[in-house]
C-alpha cells in the first residue's frame, strides 16, 4: 500500500512540474516592453519578421507606450489601467508570436517590393 501511495505521489509531482514551469512569472510593464522590443528586433535579425510586419508591430508598440505614458501622467497607474495595459501587451505579444511563425520571411517580402 505504501509503495502504491509513494508511486502515485511521485507521479503527481512529475506531472505537476511542467505546469509550474509553464506559468509565466509576473513581469513589470517595463520588463514586458523590453521583452517585446527584443522579440521584434530578434525577428527582424533572423528574418522571421518581414519589414512590413516589423513596422506595423513597432507602430503598435509605440502606440501602447504612448498610452502607458498618458496613464502614468494622471496620478500613476490605477488597477483598471494596469489591467488594460496587460491585456494590450498580451494581444501584442500574441501578434508578435503569430507573425514570427507565419512562414513569411524577409527574403519573401523583398521579392514583392
């Protein structure tokens, strides 16, 4: 009986480890901005983002940065404003991921121009 319980406990611990690793730690807004900027730059460098994709993503990033600055000017960020920024950063992060993996590359974009 003890062996069975020990085996089940070990199995549960092994199964739960990947779930804990997948849970992204909370990041500050500045960390999220730096991370997104790095991912866009990296996509341009390795060719996984076309010029037009990078320009559009950077434009959305700048717009989001301006919105954050606007929020901060009025007595700092409220919880509602922070939640709004988090949702917008999540959306932009998904767009970066999608664009980097859509199998379009810089060489393909240059042929069309």
